[in-house]
C-alpha cells in the first residue's frame, strides 16, 4: 500500500518506505508494560501479572491452551531459537491474576479483579500490536467469574508462582511495521497517560448524543474481540435522579461492612508521597479533595475501621453516601455496562475488562472523564435492585459518572511496570 500511494502521488515507487521488522520482543514487551501499567483497578490494587513463555515446556503448555497447530502442539524450534522463546515468528504470553494483590472481602470482588486484569491485558496487547506483534490466537481459562478467586489454567514448572492464576494465553505473530505504527503507539501512550479516574465535580454541560453514540462502537481489537457486553448511557433526568437517589440510600453499605471497609482502608494512604512510595492505593485527597494537615489527621482517625464501626451506629455511613450522591446527581451521563449472561464466565469478565479499556480510552480522547460508582454493584441485592429499577439487562459490572471535568485530578501511583513481568 505504501508503494501504491507513492506511485499515485507521482513519486518514484522504489523510494517508498519499506515496512520494518517488528521490534525486538523483549524491548517491545517492556514498552507495552509501561503503557499497560497505567490501567485502572479496584482500589488501585493492580492485581495483574504477565509471563513470557520461553521454555519449551511453557510454550508447549501455552500452545495446547490456544489449540495451536495439529493436536495443539507448537513446533519444537531449531537450535539457536531458544533465546527468542519461539520459532522467530511467534511469542507466547500468559495473563495472570496475582491472588496476593487481589481484593477478597466480597464475592463480587472476583469479577472486579478479572475486569482489572482484562483492562491491563487490552492495553498491553494493543501496545504490542503497535510494535508489530499481532494477536494470532487467544484463549481464556474456563470457569465462572463470580464467587471464590479463580483457579485459572494450569501451567507447568516452578517458575509459575503458586499465587498466580492463569487467566488468558495469547500467541503473537511478528508482522512488519511502518511509520503509522509508531504514531499509533505514541497516541496510545498519550491517551493512557491522560486516562484517569476523576472524582471531582463535572461541568453542568450535556454530552452530545452523537458523541455518546461514537463511544458505543466496540473496537473488536485484541482481547476485546468477541466481548458480549451491553453499554447504556443514562441521560434522562428521571434515570439520573433514580441513580442518585439509589446511591444516597445505599451507597454507605461498604462503610459499615466490616471486612469490606477494612480491606478498603488498607489501601488508603495518608499522603500522596506515601502512595507514590508504595506504588498502589490512593491518598485521602483523592476521596475528599485537597486536605489541610489537621483535616487529614481528623479524616484518618474518622475512617479507621474501629472508628467507622462505632460511627456507623449514628449514621456516619449514610452521611458519606449522601456526599457521594451529591456528586453524582448533576452528572450529565451515567454509563452502565453489563454482561449478556446473568452468570458470566471468566472469559466474559476478562473480555469485558478489555471492552471497558477501549471505551475509557475513547472517552478520554474525547475529553470526557469517568468516575466509577462501584459500591452499588458490590452487593448482589443492591445490584439486582438497581438493575431492576433502571431496566439494565444481564449482569451489570460497571456504573460510572461520565462528563466534562471541571478540574484536573492527579493520576494514581503505579508500581514499576517490570514488577508485573516474569519469564517462565
């Protein structure tokens, strides 16, 4: 196509740029991981991990999972190819869930962890694609998404940590790259850096229907391919008021749920500096805006699990719910995403996270901000009641404010990208 364009423009076809070989895979993976590490996750716990399958045993196991070649076997490879971990054309990656970094206080957290991993997976695969490593085959582990933490697929060898559950395996094929790939990678990185959870108030300005319609189109790229997800935009005053009323009435549930709040509190950092040093969680200022030192000390004491247990008896959790509802009420759009199945599978959840990644990036490119209101989905009775009230089908997994940000919001801290990578 490059030669055809040059010829039609009257230039010499022999001087047209020649597509280059894909980037060195190790370097490409590290670059992709730096972009994917910017993905959102519940409580900013970052439960994802990725293994590059390079040994013959791990490659063979990965090939069986994706059904590669006759009998699902990968070609053994020629002498000298071991350093590449393949035959020169293919590379194998395994997405894992790190149980040691996962939320577990509520059964619904199992879905949230899979969604978080799916978000990361999508950014990683898109960043690799922009460097010439295209998804050739992809497999997700079987099993339900909800309930106890997933077991995932089995991989051999001591290099695969016992605390990791294998969620998805991908075979990547090296393809030539051109100048457009470099621009795609640059744009993806810029959007991933700009994407964040903005908990500040939004402008009282409507979002045009044409713009919302553009957000509904699935990309079908990488891990989002085949995602069976429904996206609805609640824009009517009736629906938005009903959602805000629901948050005001039930949004304090987690604050008085001992196990859930104890787990949440473990990710609250006193200051931005401490959050940055640890690389996860979020500072108090992310929940309540800029705080003076005395106010920060007061909030730390008031939010301590022991204090919250006492204050819940006098309705403190309801006060916090009303404050959240006050933020939600003027929001011009509420986004609702749901699985088609009422009992989603592990694959549904991972692909749902990939679909959410594309949606969030597209919204960010349009200048819009999101703020998930997860508390209404983390308890089955609340979720089913909310879905019934708003007519949301399937199994809802994402409810969020969507609008034009009135103020900038700081990005959450991140662990080093390499901390999530391993070779097996």
